[in-house]
C-alpha cells in the first residue's frame, strides 16, 4: 500500500493542481502596505512578468492619494516579453501610453512594491483609508 505522498509523486504534474480550471495568475495580487521581504518582492514580480509574457493578461498598479486615483498598467506587446505597453491614468490628466522594456517594468514594479509605506493613509482611529494594490488580471478586465 503506498502513501498519499507517493501517489502524488507518481501523478502527471498537471494533476497536482487543486483547481484545474483556475488560472495560475489569479493569485498574483498584492496590497500595500505588506510584510514581504525584498527577495520575495523580486520573486513575485518575476512571476508576474512570466504570466504577462505567456498569458493574455496584464498587470495593474492602483495608487490612491489625496490627489486622486492613479493607474499604471503593463501588457506584453511581443511574444518574448521584452517590450511592454505601459498605460498610465491620472484623474487630472487622463490616459498616457508608451512602450517600455522588460527591465524598466521590472524595476518600476520592484520599486513600487518594495515601498511598503505606500497607500498607508491613516484615517480616524488609526484605520487605513486607502491601500495601493497590484494585481494581474485578464486584459479584457483592464
């Protein structure tokens, strides 16, 4: 009689997922402030970039402040993931779009997600009013 662990090891890798219909990128979401280490942030960003390159998804960073909501979106524009469309929205200025390198996207996301104090607008009774949020979602949802 074999153990459950041995049975799992003998299965095909695709059978290991608990929810076979769930997309692997659905868990790529992070709210700031957070308690992740710098190494964890780099790993998280790399996972997001891989998904942007291989799936029909985009990444969005939403920042809320007294000046309003700002959105920065990234969508891969080539099959190798070296160029990305960067869309930026500011309530006062509207949308702006440009093409940037993978390195620029990586650096921007690591910097933004590493600043755990972002979005920590503390209101009455020490409650956080607005939090910045990063997530990967279907391009149709952006």
